[in-house]
């Protein structure tokens, strides 16, 4: 048996009058939030029952937290739905998960045809209502989060109470969070990285500042206005901040640290931020939805000593880089990252074959290819299926992207291959920038000529004002490639 994950989160704060949720327009204490969670949990048990899957389709808000925590606490499974999902995707999720009830913001109700929607205050449940036991089977599914992949139908990752407790505890060990911390939240809670911010801060009695604005400038001002100590972002978050806001010229006296995950952020950008704010810690992290959230981190003091490394496994997680023969690779050799720990998912909902493909003998095979150095630090070189085979050479898109990102006026860069009659695959570089296209392309070509061998230089370069992003804020490679192939090279 294991403690219910929500009882674990609120174990030390149920009666606290300290602030949990904060924004410019509202403030909620732990005591108020816990009361709402218990009331929601009791209503669900009395009205819906237990051992069911219940949806959530909502922006970051006290309502989301009340619904999410209430569902899990009641002995049911919270199915978190991406608010940017298409009606077709939502229909698929509702069918796959056999969902008949969804907690949703009113604006999303039209997308939930056929489901009962809970979007307002719940009926009052007397104190005599059922109260779910705190101890539950450790393998009971607490939440389902759908992967943020860009191809095909997203897979539902089943996370148990034990998965969530283990990963939350581990993250807290290396971030050293305390009740004095206050996180500026710009990442959605439907994303595992965003959910992990919710989990860790509640566990230690810290505060969360919710900012749902599409413009990061407001969030940056909010860091100072609301005395935030932490800021978390994906690569696109930091690239927008560096290139589109006065971020690098601002002072953040209350801020203690940054965290970055959700994809590769060019080393040049990380170092620029670290040099600009030398007194603040910058944590480079690596993870996956299938691993609840986090797998590794690089200690901030090693940013310049181990550039481009994702570090080593977090406490309680073992990471190995294995070759095709299943053996651990030697330093400098390329293999696939495999992970073991209590944070590894129970599996994909309704997809036993896919589950068996990525989980073997208790190890999760991430699909990320990497090397290690003599000290065991891991360096990702690409993802299975993304390497470009050009003129007989195997080329890593990430290597070329990192070189191009060193050029002035490049916001971000995505490199991919397209079919070519002579080369096999041509190397295409897509750059996000507002700068003069001809001048930028000339600068990039010149820069690549001096730093890359001929077989790694882009065959073609095109510029977009804004890159298509997926719901997790990552560049949507498939959408970008489609734009290129359709010759639609300019888009806002």
C-alpha cells in the first residue's frame, strides 16, 4: 500500500494559512485550497464513485488544482487534456479513456459534446460524506497525461500514485526547494513539466504565481512585482525572452534560480543567460512524460565545464546509454538512453505493444541517442529517426542547429532532412527571425562554412517570422517540414 498522492502533497500544509496560489487578481491559502479539494473529492465519490477516469480541460487556475487534486484524492484517475487539442483529439481521448464527466472551463464546453461538464461550484456535500482512505495500492493509476509528440495520435501515459510521489521527492532533493520559494508559472499544468511545478511546490508549502498571459513580458515584470524566486521554461520560452523581451537587461533581485527542460536549448543561449545572471542558478534538466517528469539534471556549477550535457540521473533514477547489443557504451560511442526508477510509467493506456516496445525488463528506452564522457555525464546527439543520411554520412540535426544558433539575429533553428535524388537526403535549416532574410541567410552560410564540414552544411535555408509550436511550446518539426515542402516560406 502507498499513501494517496494528494495526501502526500498536502501532508504538512492542510491547515496552513500561507499562500499557495497567487496572481495579480487572486490569492488562495493552503487551508482554503485543501478545503476545496476535500469537498470536490467527497462530491465525486458520492456522485460518480471510484475507479473511474475523469477528464480535466482547463487553464492554470485554482479550479484546475481543485479538480485535479479532488479527482485523484477520491480514488479516481485524472485525465489531463491539452487545452490546445483539436475536437478530433478530444473525441479520441474521451473514447479511449471511457470518460463521461469532464471538469472544464466554460469556454471549452463546446468541444465536449456528449460529456457531462462540471464548470461551476459543486453542490454542498455534508461532512458526513464519504472520505477516501489515504492508503492505496502503489500501482493504482492516479493520472493520465498524453505525450506531446508531433506525429500520429498521442499516447496516454499512465502514472501511478507511486510514480508521482517518487519523482516529486527526487526533484525536491536536487532543487532544494523550501516554503520560502515562489515559482512564476508560465507552463501549462496539462504538460508534465508544468504539473511537476505544481507537485513540488505544494509538497514543501511554497507558492505558485499563475500567469496565463500569452506575452512573457508580463510574467517577467511579475517576477519582481510578486517576489518570485524561481522561473521554469522550455527552450522556446527562453529564446523568446532573450530575443523578444528586455530580459537580459532586467534585474531580478528576488530570483534564485532558473530551470529548463522540454528539449535542447543551445549552449550559447544557456551561457549567455548564466553570464548575465551569475548569482542565479541555472538548472539544465532532461525528462519525459513516460518518466513522470524528470530523469536527469546538470548541476549549475558545471554549466561551463560540461557544455551541452544533460548531466546524470536524478536521485532514485539510474540512466545508462546502451548500444544495439544492450550493453553500456564506452565514452564517445553512441547509444540509446535507458532509464530505471520508481518514476517510470505503468504503461500506455490501451497500447500493450507500444508499452512493451519502450519498457523492457523494467527499463524505459527513451528513443534519445547519446554519448557519455569519462565521468559518466550524458550528451544527447539526436533522436532515433531524426538523423539525416546525406551523401553517405549520418548527420545529427542538433549539431547543425547549435552552430546556426551562434549567429546573430537567429531566434531559433530547426534542421531536418528531405528526399534528394543525389544526396539521399538534403539538409534543410529553418530559422525563426525578424531580420532581413537575404542578409541572415548569407551570414548563416558563411558561419557554417567556417565551422562545419561540407557534408554537414545546409543545402537550403529558409526563414520564418514564427515557428509552429506544439502544445508544449516545442517547435513542431512535422509542421515546419510541411511548410517547407509546400513552399509556404513566410508565415506569421
